[in-house]
């Protein structure tokens, strides 16, 4: 697997989990 692609994928996954976490946190505060 291409290293650059792999790191992009990891960054992408991390961004997704951060967004999911923010939404989750936001819903709990409601």
C-alpha cells in the first residue's frame, strides 16, 4: 500500500472520529 495514501486515510479516519465525537458531545449537552 502507498505510504502517502495510508497516512491520508489515517488522517481522514481521525477527522471523522473527531467530528463524530463532537456531535456525540453536543447531543449529550442538549
